[in-house]
C-alpha cells in the first residue's frame, strides 16, 4: 500500500495544516507501523497543549483514535492499544471537551477492558487514561451500591499496579457523593484498603488523600473509624504529609484534615495542629498551579464560622498575603479568585480588626472591578466579601461604601443573570445601606428603593426577606423625606401585604421595617393610621394569631413605638391589645409575658411602660384596664425574672403602678 | 400591699475564674443601636467654669466581643463655629473581653481605680477589683454597665480645630433609666471632666426603639 511521507520540503505555513490532515489518513491506515507512528505523533503534540488538543478535537481526532483502539483490541496489538489509550487519556486530561469527546466516542467500555489484559503496559495505559476521565464531573456514574461494582473496585484497590490502585482511589474520590455511598464503602472496608496507599508511590498517596476526603466528608462515623485505625497511626501520617516536599501532597493532606476538622473538630484540640494547618494553606496560596487554586477554597472552608481559626489566620498575616496575591496584576484564574475572595470574606465575618485591616489596604477598587468578572462564582464571592467587610459599623459610619463608584456596580448586580449573584449582592446592599441618617444616600439616588420593593414581591421567600431587611436598614433613623419616599411606593395596602406574607421570616422583617418607620419624629406614627388604621389593625391581627417569637418581638416593638406617642396613639394601641369583645384566652399580651424568649417579654413590658407613662392624662385609666385584664398581676409574679433587663422594666412598671395607688 | 422585691445589691461571685468560660453581658434595652443620649460635659478648669452640651448616639453594639461604637456631638464649643462630631469606640467591662484595668492609653492601675471609684455604683465592687482585678465578679446581673469610650476621629472638622481626642472616658451606664456618667481621662487635659447624659425621647411620651440587622 502506498504510504504518505512527511513533506519536509513544503513551506512551514502549509505544512502544519497538511500534516494534521495527513495524520488522519495515517491513523486510518491498515499498516500498524504507520498507525502507531501517527498515534505517537498526535499524543506528543497534544500533551500539555490545550490549543493543540482543541484543534485536533475539532478535526475529529478522538473518534479516529477510538477506532484505532477498537481495531487493535480485536487484533491484540499491544503497542497500538497502549498509544491509543495514552492519546485518549491525554485528550481527557484537564480538558472537559476532551472528556466529552472520549465518552461520546463510546470507547469507555473498551478502556475498562484493557484493565484485564495480560500485558502490564496495556493495563497501565488503560488505568492512566481512565483516571483522567474520572477527574471530570462528566465521568460515568459509578454505582457503589451494586455488588459487582464494589468487587471490581476492590480488585482495583488490591492491584499491585500503582496506576490501577490509583484508579480505584480516583473513582472513589470523584464518584462517591452520598452518605449512603460513604457508609457502604466503609462497611466494605475501603478505609483499610485506602490507607495502605499512603505508604505507596507519590501518585498512590495523592489518590488516597483525595479519596479519603470524599469518604470522610460530613460523616462522623467514617471519621471516627479512620482516626481509630491502628490507634491513630494514619491520622498522624496524614498530618505529617502536610509537611511533604511536594506541594500537591501538602495540599491534599491539608484538604483531608479540613474535612476531618469540619466533621469532627474534637480531634483537633491541639492549637499547634490548627495553627500549622492554617499556615500551610496560606503558604500554598502562593503556588502558581492548581494547588494554589484549591488551597484558597480549602482555606475558606477551614476558617468558615470559626473565630479562633480566623484569628490564627489573621495573626499569620493572611489578609496582607491574600491582598498581595490579588494585587499582583496578573490574570488569576476564576477558581483561585473565588477562593481568595471567599477566604477574605470569612476572615472579615466576625472580627472587626480583620475588617479594618482589610479596608485599610485600599481593596475596594479591586473588589469593584471583580464585580464585573465574567464568571458568576467570582462575582458572587466578591459580593460576599463586600457584605462581610460592611459589617464594620465604624467603616459604614465613615461612608466608606457609599461612594458612587462602589454603589453603582452593586446596584446594577441586582439584575445579574445569575441568581446566586443576586442573592449575594442583596446581602451586601443590606449592610451597605446602613448610613446612620446621613442626609444623602447614593443608593436611593440610583433608584434603590423601587428595586428593593420590586424584589420584596419575588417568588422566592429568601429574596423577599433579604430585600425587606435592606429596606429596614435603610429606614433605620431615617428622616421624614426618606420615609415618605419609601411609603409613597408602598402605601397601606402594600404594607399590609408584606406584614401578611405567608413566611414568618418575611413578616418579621416587614414588622421590623414598620418599627423603624414609626420611630423618630412623633409624626411618623401617623403612617400606621393611614387608610383608617389599616396597618395598625393588621399588626394587631397578626399578633393575635399566635405568631413565632421573632415576629412577635417586632410586632410588640411596633406597638411600643406607637404607644410612645400622643393620647390618641396610646388609646389606639389599647384597642389592638384589648379589642371588644374578646375572651380572656385570647389575650396575647399575657402569653407573650410568659414566653421563653426574654426579648419578647421585654418588648411587651415596654409597651406597658409607654401606655402608663405618667406624662399622659389617660395613663391612670389605662393602668386600671391593664390591671383588670390581669396584666399588672402577671407582672407582679415576674419581679424576679431571670433576665435582668426584663426585671428592671417590670420594676419600672410596678413603681409607676404604686404611684397610681395600686392596692 | 407593696410587693416585697428581692434586692440583690452586690454582684454574685462566679465559681472558677477561667476567662475562657465567661459569657458576654446580656442585652440592655437602653444600651442599644439607635439610642440617643443628651447632656453636658463639664470642662471647667482653674480659670473658668464651662460646660458643653453633648449628644451621643450609639450606632453599634456587639456584646459577644464587648464592643460598641457611636458618635458624640459637642455643641457650643468656643473654638469651633459648628458643633463638633466625633466617632468613638467602646470597650465593655464584662470580665470576658475587658476588665476594669485599662492597660493602655497611658492609664495606670492607680488611674483606673481613681476614676472607677468616682462612680457610686462601683463601690460594692471596689474591694473585689482591688484584690484580684475583679476576676471573680459576675457582672451579668448587675444593673450598671462599665465601659471605656475612646474617640477615634473627627467626623466633621479637621484635626486642627483646637480640640483633642487623645484621652478616653471612663463610663458608667445605668440599665434602669439609661443615664450615663463619665470622666474624661487625658494626662494632658484638666482632670475629671465629667460627662452626664440622659436618654432622649425626641418629643415622645415614652420610649421608642428602632433596629437594624446585619447580614
């Protein structure tokens, strides 16, 4: 058969295109030597070269190589099997489109069959190739619950061949998802098998660490089992590996420990281990490769919700280190950016020192830029970072966040196509709108009130709750202008709808918003009387419906605030508390006074304090009514309330009561 | 018959003095974000009697960390054309985050004791504080809250306005009526300038409360 020769005399420009097309015909050649050479050529060109992978992919290289593998399978040509498996593995390596193409070509079962070959090199190539596929989320689902699958998996783990045992571990690392699967694997003894790989080759160790993390994640029984193996020997091994010379090993062992910490923190009482884990992850942040990307996410997961670890990280200079990486100016990949922002967000979540430190590093401009990043996860993480930094009242008060170039992009993200971004930016804005009665509000100037009101009608209860919380914060200590701006968009009917929302958390925020609306200048109380007292009636009605404590607290503070007004206001509150006619069992005030929630008891007593405030003429009559309704006697039973604040308020009422000549 | 009230004058003792196990102070309605106070600061010295009107507003309080902050506005200050507003941050003496000993701002233990003892409500605690720093005191049931307030920056004037914020205030807050008294301490200013504030109800007949919630 005529063979094509490489045209070395052709010009460079046309030769690469020719060679590519040329290689395809050679892949299809029936001459095994020619085919083999073509396979090697493709493989060598695509290794580590994403651009080449893409261009060969587009020309249909994968199906061509898959055919070569199938033919060789039938004829047992080992060399071709090895090279075609290697080439396919290379296509799948870190390249999602390549994984897709390999799976689409239907060659996966053939690759599995290679594992049973008598030729060790073939087995090796097959195992390596399959490992690449199993790194991807597109890998076929592996059903651990099927016995024969479990047997197969264990046969892999038992293999002497490091690529095959590594494949077993990889399958576990990437396919084990549920606690049922974790349980089944543990019961079958997978932990005992996996830990043997810790003493193996580099590749086996790394595969083992990855799979351990997956099996142990959020599973206290599995963690307990692992830690108990050989009296903690393997737990110590993993801890030792955090000091290994290979960065990827250090990273994977750290991630494994993070999983164990988050699942069962009691195994980490030693401050030194915690500290070491934090500093190792911080060092890994500087790794330019994949380890650095994953270290950032690992760090955020480790310190999440843990003030002591956040403090350790802060003291180890984490904020400055992360900011320096972000400020290098080079293009960081989205995963790393996300991890870095989430780590900063966690650092700023509870500690004011961290927030001030972060904000002093002039990072807001950079953060604002990333709000426009094309990756939604990065935008979300940037918003969360904003939200947590804005928990600093000191910086909010100084107007740090309300400059135009910060506020505008945030407001624009309310319309972001990604819902996770919308939720995150709503959280950030919730805090940022707190401006302590500064007369100018950039948020309002950008049409923020209308947008929040729109969002308060969302189908999603979390969005309704968040937007109302933002409005509540916006109305904190607000002047009349701002209150009017808001109320004119909502009116009494709109407010009633908010207070009557089916979700208790939404009702709670709506009532808290109302509470702020009627605070401040005494004229503000008139809002609840609009349209014949519609809003006040609704508040009373909701309170009579045996509401959740948090909602009741806000409702009672609405009544407290109204009751701090004029005679008319106080009488209107009395009517809500004691509508005629009413059975005594409906007296919600008595119920609230007996609540386990001290804040509810406190809020209720404040209403009473205001109702009998001595400066108003009707105080005595209201006191009589309260006494007859059993409220004052109930208070007398509560003089030694466990909560100091409640006790103090009750004494205020009772001393006032005594001055009315109460007997 | 008047109800007999069980009076608990002095704070109870806590068993064990491990600061790691201490809880923060419980909330007090009148020491909360949004609360406003008004009164005077006596800035008299040997030359003349002088008092400034002062308004204080609490903007944030984090009992877990013994932290609070807010603004202070001084009116009719002679060297300034407008009211002078500062932002301050406070430390709450809770035995967990902070103790009666300042340990900074050029205040010695003697300075601390000299100032705290000027508050009548400190008297029942004095013995304990002098002997072991008050480590065994349980302040969570005591109807007074002790704090230190330190002004951090001027909000509306420059640092060349002729006023100083180098010192800090020893503060005592009464949980029952929200009244505040304080003494300014600054080695370079007249000693014991007294701050006296009461809650403000903005023309209302009773107390009104607003709130915010950080996400």
